[in-house]
C-alpha cells in the first residue's frame, strides 16, 4: 500500500516564513509529510525548477451577488471559481449580502442555494450588513458568527448600503463582544454626492469624472472616521480596497499608535490610473470601480505599503459586470452618467500573476511577502489558518506550482471568467501557475480547469485571533 496519494518532489517550497527544498506527501487531501527523499505514492509530481506555494486565498470577491438596481453579475460560483483556480487560487470568500428589510440569515441561506454544487475550489462567506436591526445585532449576527460566518462588511457609502455613525458603533460593539472581523468600505458618501451633483451641473458626466467625484479626500476622511470609531469601541477593523497615499497615511498612523487596523489593496491600484477612465467613448466604464484608480504617485505609495507592512491582504475585489450588456456596464445605456455605471472590474484570475510578475520578479516584494499577502494573512485574518494558507503537516493540500520564468500575455479570450473584457488586456507578465491543487486534487493544469464543478467545499471560519480587541475599552 502506498504511503501517500500524491507526492510532490524536487520543488522549491515557499511559505510566508521560509524557502527550502523538500518533498510533500499528501494523503486524503491533507499534507501528511515534509522531508527529503520521500517515496511510496500513487502519483508523483516532479516540481523540478518550479516554486511550490500555498494556494491563493482571494478574500474579497463578488460572485452571483443579488443587486437591487437591475444589474446582474456575470460570474456565478461555477465560472468564478474555475477562473480563480486557473489563476492559482484555491479558496475564495465572496459576500452574502443583506438587503434592507431582509434578515441576515435569509441572505446567508440564499447564498448557500446559489453556491451549492457549483464551486471548483473551496469557499467561505463574508456577510454584508446593510440593515443592523435589533434582531440582526442581538440574535442573527451573534449566532452566525458562532456558526462559522465570522467576518462581515459594512459600508460608509452607497445609498442602499451605507450605515450612519451610530449604526457603525453598534455593529462594532457587537463584533467586539462576539469576536467577528469587520471589513469597512471607507468613502464619505456626502462628499461623493456633493461632488457628483456639482460635476453633473457642469455637464461633466463621462466615465472619467467618476474618479473626480470619488475624491481621495473622501476616502481619507472616511478611513480616519472608521479608525476613530473602532478605537472608541476598541475593536480591530480591516479597511478594504485602499487606493492611495491619503488613506494609507491614516492606516499607518493608526498602526503606529498600536491600534489593530489592517489594510487591503487590489491589482487595479497597482496597474490602472485615472487615465484608464478617460478612454474614447464609453470605454472608460470598464475601469469604473470604487475607490477609483488614481495617479502614478498613488500607485507607488501602494507598492511601498505592500512592501513595508501597512497592507496585510491583497485581494481582487472581483466585481464582474460585462461591458457590452444591458444588465452590465451599459445598464443605463452607452451614454449613462458616470454615477449610473455599475461599479467594479474583474480580476480573479489575474490577481496572483500580476503581483508575482510586477512585485516578486521586479523585486518590489519578496516571495515570502507574496505568500503572506495572498494566502497566509487572509487565512489568519478570516479564521481559516492553519487549515488554509500555509504548507504544513495537517494543513489542506492547497498548493500552486509556479514556473517563475514562463511568459504570460493577458488576453480575455484566454481567461475563464464570464466577463467580456479584462482591464489588463495585452499586459505582458512573467511567471504563472502551471498546476493548482485544492485538497490534493488537481483543479487547474497549465492554466486550464481540470475538475468538475462541485469539488469545492464550504468552509466554516473560526473566530480569528486578529479580531481580538486590545482590552482597552470597557463595558461594550
């Protein structure tokens, strides 16, 4: 009888802490041995010349999320997870979104129906809290956190999603009591509304003006406010999709004061700028997202924050709307005002190759930092570690084998999402995952999906240690 189901040999193993050569023995979907000269397996994968890293965790993506304005996301759990797998990701955490007037548990149950039997890779759920009623805060959320839904997102902008400061405080206090991780979309809604009305009164309605309406100052103010409210309650928070130096400075300031404030950024803030919103005709709509891409100086600030530890998480914020679709970017026609364009860009499959090529191979970050940002830190922050996010005995055999020298040209026709464009069309990269395993099963080979929908399992998340308060506040 074989000792192992699968044996990966001769690879350079890279984790968030180490680089070393070793063989990996896999049995029943778990890593059961690490050593030299291992033998006795039903299948042997020779990883000579390849880097073996933990499978990516995309901790911020949107799949088949119901929307109230008539827009429809292009990707469901089948197309989204096959695309993620092709890009080296083995776990995704999309959002079960509460609609105002709806209970939070109803949203979670609906999301289970949407995902059941469709995923190629493993998945958990964040929740989105839009209506923090007494029932939600005292009954539903505490119970759901205990049941393995230990993270949720709140918004300071969007009329149908935003919470006022009192509601934010009540949600934060509940999170402190129950051990949940709070993610915050930090933009000042009133600033954006004021600038939008001003621009429209001047006839400035093209996609490029989305960036002007969503000012970096509005992001800075909301980031500082979110941090202040969290400090008052003494609860950790994570500021999502940070776009530039204004918000980065607020996060760095908080971290310097010893506050447990975590930061996340995304590929669009490394690779796109405001110029991408200012394309001919309606083409700029393809890059409309919030916060918007800013300028080259902002890009450099984001790179520095990735390198020096201000950011702990690198996610895609995959929000898949087709461009040439009356339920997508053209929901309100080809001449729609910028604030009527559905927000978001696709990026599940391109997230890891972009950061690997532009970050690791251009020596902006090292390979261990790459693993921390894309796998280990998300696993820790969202209660999946050490089951996910590392290469260790007892962990799930979620692995990606990377060829660090392989050329890769981004072409939408080669991607596996259901979106009709990528904002990174024609981007020349180096390095790509050539084999991706989720719980020991090969889910992508040479960039092509190799497992049937339904392999992915739902993951219950523990209460994450990074969500624990410092203990400074009392009575909450």
